[in-house]
C-alpha cells in the first residue's frame, strides 16, 4: 500500500548516509507533487522505492571515500538525539507596548533607534547598492512554521542568492544549529554550503524554517541562549521575522498538523510550561487554564505564545542594534513594497506558497508557489485545507 511504501522509504532514509538521504528526499518530493489519481501515485511510489532500494544497496557497498569519512564523523560527533533531554526555553510573561505594535510601527521605532546611535541602515549604504540583496549575511529567518517561511525562502532565491528552507545540503538546519549552540560554535558551521543543480558548492546566505519540533526540539528564538549565539557569532548579520495575525496563525497551525502541536506541548518541546525553570509556572498555568482538552484545541494559548515570541525577538533586536533586523507583516498590503525597500529584491519575487502536498492535490497543480492572485482554483473540496504560508 501507499503507507507501507512510505514506511519503507523512511526506513531506508534512516539507514542511508547524508547523500542517500538527499536522494530519498528528492524522490519523495516528486511523489508528493503528483496531483493525479491515487493509483498513479501508488505506482509512482512503488517505482521510486525500487529505484531508491537499488541506489541505497549500491551506495552501501560502494560509498565514495568522502562519504565514508562523513559517516564516521557523524557517528562520532552527532549527539544522541533519542535520549536528548528537553532544553530550557523562555518567553516574556510580562507584556510590553511593543508586543502589540504592527510590524510597520515597530520598524519605524527600530530605524529611529539606529539613526539615534548613528548606525547606518544597510539598504542606504553604497557598499550594498551593487549587491543582489541589500542586507548583511547571513540572513536568519525566525518565523514559526505557517508564517511564510516558504514564501521568504523562495523570495530570496528569486533575488539571486542561495536560500535554504528546512534543509541545507544533507542536514536539517535545526539539528545543525542546535548542536552548534551546545558546542558554542557559529550557528551555521558545518551547514553553510549548498550544492546547486550544476554541482557547484555555494555558501548559504539565507535560511528559513530553522526550527525542529523533534525529538529533539530546538528553536533558536525560544531556547535559552539561541539568539545570543546568533549575535555572538554574527554580530553584523541579519535576523528577520515575518509576522502574522496571531489568531490566524494559531488557527492555521493547529488545524494544519495536530502532531506538531502535540510535540510542541508535552511530547518533545514542552512548550506547555511543564519544564522546571524561571517563568515555566506562568506558562503551565496558562496552558492548563486555556479552553480545550488537547493541545491543538487550546488556540488561545498558542495566540499568547505567538505574541510573546514576537515580543521576545523585538526586545532582542532593540538590545543588539549592531545586528540588522527586518520585520514585515504578512497581511500588510505593502509587504512586498517594504521587502523591496529593505532587501533590494523586486516585489514580483513575493509569491503565495503552500507548504504541503494537500494543497497541491486539492488544486491540481505541480507548483506550491504562485504570484498573488494567480493561485489555481480548487478542484477537490474534500482534501484538507492548507493556507498560503
């Protein structure tokens, strides 16, 4: 069956080296993009599985020398993720005026603070005018899932620089950043290159969807010291945030993937406040008192959680003004215009993207990103909804 084939592919994924995993991910990506009849999808899945089996068996018996080295390094250096204890995290429990500012209002205050301290804005400097993007690198996106992570990754790629989403080469970005954080290394060390379709190795300049719901669980903007590690190693880099209406985001993510909310709440991340530490009692109380008997039903809790996350990042940006901070709001009609001002990338590079295969099948298309207003019409109303983030 289709599910059995998926399980077999997952098993093969765990067995393979990083290079094998990349091939398997691409095969599954092609599989998820097929919007036609279930029979065709299943046949394609079977074909992919056979091809991947052959590739895996061959590579296990004949791994390149550099892959052998990588495998040994991984086995000796990688953390034991299965027994990994949840990391301490924090969010402000006291609200401040900046929590409820629009992105446009906050950026006006942030820019005024930079000018007050005579810190130049990159997009106004001559040294960036001839560059493809008028922001210092690396550019690290702190958006939560369902907050335009795909849209922004595609935006910068359209602008002509190397932009990665979720994975860099063979590595999950979240795992790489977590291990570097715990080892006091630069966040992107060891996961800062990408191989182009032509086989050229290029430095990664932009990353989005950098979290990891786990296990293990890691979000640089939530876990203690994550943001500090970015500022320490990239003091002149860029951190970026795309905000959404908190209610829309909470309804979107809780309706999109209930498993993620379970992992976030008590299975992996313990974002329900069930850890020991400063501030946890407050969040635990908020979680328990929120309406809903399961984590995905506690929409009001996740609204507060999202707004506190935005406040934390804004407070961090104000305290670390050597960094460049850029924030835009997804629902703002001027978002594309503002992005072009800050980044130099043309407005037409902003597309509406849908992350999962459900939307692709529902709209009978092969692309998850389309220009605003040009999304294909819905053809299958029975497929689970997947909004444009």
